[in-house]
């Protein structure tokens, strides 16, 4: 088992760490396990079908982070990657970012996404001075809607027919929390 340099504990057996291109095989193996539950909701899960595409996804986030933009973090449970959280959009100049998450079945029901999301949201507000953190999800993704609600976010509205998936256009709910509302 590796001894990660940059890791934050989420509980006694789980931690949050940066997810980087050199971890692409582990990421791909995880996505293959998670695909049945995350594929409809996470666009890059559909595209991550081989090592090259997994590297491409993680490299895109690494490039985004290097430009002070999007970034991705994994959740490891007992040394196994089971999910993660990411800033899909991160605009320091505007003070607005969007957070997202995913989790395979092995990590569900432990509050890992909630704790990891609180860490990222708190960092965005305290360290980076963000004014607003958004959460976008399909209204059909009940777990994601509940996650946003548990984080203290408010539902701002629905972008109708906004997201194409599987040849069909889907609505997207927008949730948010503002810096002065955050209790983390």
C-alpha cells in the first residue's frame, strides 16, 4: 500500500487525495466498477473506456489545475479508490466554481462524499475567496439532489433540456451555496 504525501482523512479507513494522470489504471479499474451507477451522471465515465482515455481525463484535470481551473480528487477506502470529488469549473476571477462527485457502491452510505465535498467547498470559500459554489445534477439523480441538500445548498432552478446523454436531452438542476451562507 502506498503512503500518500497529500492525504486528508475522511474517517478511520478513508481519505481524500489528489487524483493524477499517473493513477490512470487505478482510475480506469474504479470507473469500470462504478460505471453502472455513475455513467448516466458523469460525462467522462462514458468516455473512460481504456487506459488512453482515462489518462486523457486525468490529464485534462491536471492541466486545468495548472491553470487554476478544474481539479479532481479521489476518495480511497481501505486503500482502494471508490469515488471522488472535483471542481468541474473553477473561476477565481468571477468567484464561482462548480463541484461534482461520484461514488461506486462499495463507498456508499458512509458519508464520504459529504465530508469530501465539505472539505472542497470550505477550501473554495476560505482559501480562494469564492463567492458561490454550484452543484449541477439531473433531477433524476436523487442521490445527488439529496447530497446537495445535505450540504446546505439551495435549488436555484432548472436548465431545461440542457444535457445530452444517450441520444436524449435531459434537464439539469442548479444548486448553490454562497460564502455568507456556508457554515463549514
